[in-house]
C-alpha cells in the first residue's frame, strides 16, 4: 500500500471527516472508497484508438430536417405560426 498526502478544501475535509466518524471508518478508508467510485468514470485515454469522431444518432427519420439550407428560416416561420 502507498502512503500519500493530499490537499482538499476545508468543506470537503469536514464532510469526509463526518462520514468517517458516522460510519466508523478512517479518513483513508473514506478516500479509498471515494476513489473506487470515481475511477470507473474516467476510462484510460491511452486505450483510445485514432481520432475521436462525433457519434451518429439514428432518429428513424425518413428525411434529414437539416438537409435544406433554409431550415432556420422555415423553423422560424413555423414558430411564428404557432404563436398566432
């Protein structure tokens, strides 16, 4: 096991200390458990292959609503109709 020092804002320290006391754990255990919960949210970027591309989303539409270069004007006109 590795021993380390960390710095944290006072409010975070107070909350971690409260959890440790209420649940009868050490501060180290609170930090370990917190890290175990956070780590899966940050996958290793070294595993990423190639450049990132925006994922495509299939909405099941027969036509692409943005294919028409004037889609903004048409959407605004439709909105004006709805407001009447």
